[in-house]
């Protein structure tokens, strides 16, 4: 019997994006583990350590109360906004009005979509770095904006080429994504870059959206784009507790800007989610008031791991810049390697080590790989020994170029 059921198709925007790379890849890693492979994952930047004990205690104490389980305001608790303001004043020297210039987020990844929905109409142009965080592109496509990739290359120190930017159709572009310390390359921020970005946005009427989750990792001098005088007129900065406080799964982040930008984003956010769990927000307040010792201890761990990651890069014959910041190490693969993907696949299937191929971050990442520092030093050393054994067994000769 012939069916007369009409075919159902998804929205066009679904066809414009792919499932997130790590979502797909982790399914493969899970399959290999079920087959008995002991995969060491050095791919994802998800902190493997716990938050401070006082933060966890605060969560538990607040969650046991009968009056903390109701819906919360979209704009978040005043105590949380005030804690973010103290954090910015203390560590960045930036003054923010907690009532009008700060908006808590359920993660900065969600914030990327909120910002895109608030500022981009279908067909509006958005500048996205290549290489860069893939969500900038996918969120832009979800809102049906037109993506203009701007190149970041090793030759230019992974910084924007402003002469090239000036030649782009800037009258069609409304938003620019930037991210320093940069992911995936680890390029640190500097004030000269931030000043040029603010000037660029101001002259062309382009919103500069700065994603800033890595400024505390292996970095003695955290910087904010909002340190530039007048930056709030054209800029939005997002920050997160995921990396700086080991709270990735807690989904606590924020954005800061001028009151008008905040109001527009709140219009979107209030129709998308119902705020955060109050005990999580109270715990975040405790985290934001952490002593300097917390950050020193955190970075001692990452510094030790970074040393082993550099040994892995060397064993693979990869070249890297030792001045990188953040929780990854980015390296250029040897010239005799076919591609970053083939190298990553070979290590996964033949050495049981999962690294991230640079091509997922854009065309300019093709000849690079990324190692995450979100693994114990023991596992990093195990990965190093596996790669050494693989190279020895397969008579692989490595040399850094």
C-alpha cells in the first residue's frame, strides 16, 4: 500500500550547520572505549579539577534550603552581578555598574547566540576569525547572517590584519567576533590590539564582541577589552567561570557592555531561558571572591602540565610558540604530514591518544594540532610514552621545522 505521508523537512538553518565536532568525535571515542581501547583524551578544553571546596559547600548549603528552588530573574541575582563587578574592578581595573552593565549568562556559548540574535538580522554581515571558535560561525548561520572570515596567520602573529579588514565590505558588517588570549593559538592580548579594535568598531559602526574566558590561565596579567577608554560604547565582553574556576558544567558566565546593549540582549535572553539556579549563583559569588592564591595554585598545575604537552609536541615534530597563554598548546605539524586530520586519526586509532586537528577551527588551522591541558600530568606522560613507542615501532623520524 502506497503511503501518502508528506515528507517533513527541517528548517533551512539546520542544513547550514553541522553537529559540533567534539560532539561527533566523542561518540567515536566512546565506541573505541567500549571495544576495550584505553583512550587518553587531550582534545577538549574541559577542566578536570574541582572548584574550590567553599564553592561546593555553598552550592550544597543553598540547595538544601526550601526557598532556593524557584525561578529566578533573567537578569540574575543582584549579589551575582555585584560579585562580577568586584571581580572586574579587582583583576582588570574596569568599573562596571552591576545594575545596568552586567548580564549573567548560562554559559558564554549561550551568550554567543544571545548576542547574535540581538544584533544580527538575516543577511547582516559578521566578521569571524579563521582560525577561531567554531560556534561563532554556527551561531551566525543559525541567525542567517552572512559570515565573512578574516584571516589570522602565524606570519601576522595570529592578529587581525587591519589593512585587509579595511578592504572588506564594512558597510554590510554589523558584528565582529574576537578572542584574546586566542583560542586555539594561545596568542596573548595586548593593549595596542584592543585599542585598534575599539577604534575599528567605532569608525565603522561595528559591534566588537570579545570572548575572554582564558585570561587567567597561565597568564600573570589578565586583560579586558573594556580597559580601553570608551570601549563600552561599541564593545561587548563575555567572561566565564568555566576555565578560571573549574566550573565548566555549572554554566556560569557573564557579559558586560553599555546599558542599551544589555537591554537588547535581555530582551532576547528573557524569551529563551528562565535564569540560573539560585544555589549555583550563590556559589559563583563565592568563587568570584577567590583569593589570589586560588589562581596561583591553578596555574602551577597548568604550568606543570604544559611542560609535558611541549614534550609531546616535540616528539611529534611540531613547532610551537612558547609564549602561548590559556589551557591549550598549539603547534604546527611537520611538512611531511599529509594533514592535521590524518595525524590526529593516526594517533587516535594507532596510539589511543586523542588530539584536536586544527582544521576544525578554519582553513588557517589546517597545518596545526592542539593539545588540551585538561588532563592529569600522569595521563599526559602516558600519552607521551605511547607516542614515543608508536614512533619507535613505526620508525617515525621527527624534527621540528
